[in-house]
C-alpha cells in the first residue's frame, strides 16, 4: 500500500505513514474521565512563582 505512493511521488515511508495517519478522523464523543480539570484555581499561584524576565 505504501510502495506505490512512495515510488510515484518520492515520499519516504515514514512521511507516507504520517499522511495516512492524519487522514483518520478523531473519535467523536470521547471525554476525559474523572472530574473536570480546574487550572484556573492554581494559575495565579503558578504565575506568581515563575521567574520574570
């Protein structure tokens, strides 16, 4: 399956695999298990401890 496009267009096999992998649509309806992430609460604390330039 990969040999023909690689020969015709000069693609490397890894690049052809990437092209085919990007063509698959993402699953619909999947959500992260567990409680909702709450980054808003800790963001001010993290930003306060980051070095400023």
